[in-house]
């Protein structure tokens, strides 16, 4: 089925590819990457004897219901970063910020014959991504890279960016959905997961600390990536240094702590997100310190109110993910893809185990955070 869809999308792309402002002789397209949301292809063009490649994506309009707003955000963000890179004196600007290739009519997208939304980027040559953080230095690199991206966007002027997925990290809204799923219990599963339900109920107030701080303006609204992970950092093949951050669909207003929290959740344990042996789920203070050291060193914009919530951000985002897995399980597993009947509840239990490990080391984690904050101020 997937191969049939890929072939179909390839055909649709080739029908409209010449409507993008690409010059030269078109040679071929082929599937590219392994993303789960958008369908991605690469094309090759011969421009006066020089081969250039472009990246094309069919935007998933079930996830991003307003693709035009997604593209408006991306254009503003990439143009802003490009200006900053130019001012810094670097001469490889086209490798340090994504370049959106518009349609010939000036729009940032093209609709295919089935109504699908397509966008095109200039392909950044001689670069790669990493899939895993397998040593503390990787964690530090990740923290530095995401903080630098946030720092670049800290002074983005103009109107507020669009919320491409409204309430994405809104814990209060997530709990409203959880309570609704629990009350309906359409799959008669609540009795199976009483322990997990009780944990989420007990931690509801603490879990809302970030969104309530944001809504009350206790912490400032900033622009964040909302999908901060190491394979969204493009790395130079020669220098092994970060070039730019990619997958910008979820870049929107929020708190920078959303990104840091997701980094803490995914980097500070070696256990898989769906690990069934919960004894393997351990909050690693070495990786935590490396990650936080890298992040704080580049996040010069952070205010004291944000610094006070660094540790809490990791616990908060881990909880929101556990809650989402549990809610999906109660609703019948229709959002997250599952490979086994209890897959979502396994994921939920892993998140809960990580929170419990964090809580056991909470004092030590806060000591580390305080030390790093003083060192970098």
C-alpha cells in the first residue's frame, strides 16, 4: 500500500514540478528520507552542465490543516535566519538556512490535481543528520544547536506566527481530552490501566505548570521548534558542525521550554519509547548535564523565570506524552500507529517510569541546573 501511494505521489509531483521556479533540464525524481508525516521526494536538474538537486514535499493536510499558513511561517523564519547569517559574515548562507523555491506565480506552494499541497526546497549538499545521541557530546551538540536556533528567532519582528497545530503542548487541553476519553471508555479499557490513570490524575496540577506559566505571562511567549530532536539538525560532512535546523512545519509560538523539555525526555534515557522492561528506563544525569550545558551556553535570551523551570520542562513534556499515549489507548489507538494491541499503554508506562526516575534524582538534577546557570551568567 505504501509503495502504491509513493508511486501515486511521484506521478502527481511530476505533473506539477515544472510549475516551480526551477530552471534547467529536469532529469528524475525519487523518494527521499523516512519521514512519517509528509511525503518527500528529491529531483535532479541539469543546469548548464551542473547537476542540482531539490527537495519536494507533499504536506500532510490532515496534520497541518492550513498548509498555506505553515509556508508563511517557514518563509518568515528562514528569511530571518538568512539575514542573521549574512550579518555574521558567513559566506555559505544557502547551506545555513533552508531556501524555499516558490512557484512561478510567486506562491510558496503548488496544488496538484487531487488538491494536495506541494513545496520545494533547494537541497543542501554535503550534509547529513544523526539518528541517535549515543554519547554525552552528542547531547551537548543537540542542546547547543536547538538553543542557537531559538536565539536566532528571539527577535523575529512582525505579526505573531501562525499556530500550525493549535494547543499542541497545552496540557490543560490534553487533560480535557483525557477526562472525556476516560468518561466514555468506549473500548472498556479503563479497568485495565487503573494505575496509569491514577498517576495522571494525581499529577494533573503539576503537569500544567508550563502552560499556566505561559498563559499567565509568568514566562514569555517565544518561538520554538516543537519537534526538537537530533535528526532535525543538518550537519556539515566536512566539519561535523551544525548547519541548520530542518522540519520547520511545527515552528510556532510557545515557550522555549517546550523544546528543552522534549530534548530532556528523549536524550536522558537510553530506553526505547515503548520499552516493556521498565527497569531499563533510567534518567541519566550525565546526559542531562551535557544536554543542559550545551543548551544554556547558547540560550543567552533566557530570563530567571525560565531558568527556574529548566528541570520541570523535562518532567512536563514527558508527562504530556504519557498522557497522550494513555488517551489514545482509551480512545482505541486511532492516532499513533501501533505494532501490538498494548503498544500505546507500553509507551505510556515508559513515560511514567521516566518521570518516576526523574523524581528520584530531582534534587541532584536541580543542583546541576543551578550550577550551570551560575557558570553561564
